[in-house]
C-alpha cells in the first residue's frame, strides 16, 4: 500500500511539473465576430400589385430582375446574427387603369402602358449559419417594401399613386454557404418573399399578395469580437 501511494504521488508531481513547463496557449479571435457586414445581389421575380386607391394594376409579368442588398448585423453564437437589411431594384412593369380610364396620372391614350418603378425593401433579419467550409444557411426577414417613382417609359411622367406605396413584407431564405475563413463567408440562398397590399377599394376575389421568389448570392464579412484561449 505504501508503494502504491508513493507511486501515485510521484505520478501527480511529474504531471504538475510538465504542465507548468508547457508554454501558454496563444490567444486568438473566436469564430463569433462582434458584427457582420453583408453585400449581395439577387435575381427575383414579382407577379402583380392591384391598387384599389388609384384603380390601377402593376403587372410585373414574373420577369427576372436584379436587386442589390446590404446588411449590418450583430453577431451571436455559432454564426448567428441579427440586424437590418435593405435592398433596391429598378423594375419594369405594365401599368393598367382598372377603373374609369383617365390619362391624368395614368397612360396618355390607352388604359395600359409600359413603366418602371423603384422597389425597395427594409427588413429586420435573423441569419443562422457560418464557419469554415460548407454549411447550411437559414434567414428570416420581416419589414416593409416600398414602391416608389412610378413613371411612364414614353415620357417619364409620374403615374398614380404619385407618392408610391408601402406594404408589409415577410421573407424566408434557405441555402448553403462556404466559409473561406471563420470571418469570410460566401452564401447562396433561395428566397421567398411576399408583400401584402391594402384591400381598400379592391373588389372581392382580387389578390392583394405580391409573391417574389428569388436566388441570392451574398458575401459576408465578420468584424470585432472578443479573444479566448484555444
């Protein structure tokens, strides 16, 4: 028994001596940045907005358009983040008067004419997924979409409603990312967004939902963060 106790004490003393002689582990940034900055571009499609107040329909024809998006987000654990994101796109559409036709604030000589508008989103966004190598990505977004600067293509005149319109917007994104480092990620997401337009002066059965599916490529850069031993 004495021999066993003496051997155990000798082993413990040797381990403590080796631990004391080992150099300290270097400090390094964690893979949880203090905040993220994201820039991206998406190809998206929109269907139609029926506006009862101006008695008009804005038909986007499900054509593919490009939107440019940026965000700033507060970093969390395991690659998650929470912040604000905004996007802008200049979109062509067919403007049609659905009420009594009047060229004032509408098309010059026919009920329909080609036009463009600025489509802008501002959302609160939650992002999950980051790290070195391939990983899954999930995004949840909620905010508003603004339709601004409705103008005829023929002469640039403003169309009704002259002040544009703002609708609530909800979006879900899912895809995959590749981390070049724990602070530089390239993401590809499939987005599905839908905006709810007001039903004022719309007849029963007329859609007030503008669906906007899309495919987005984003570059995410992480900054800041605390140091830990690893």
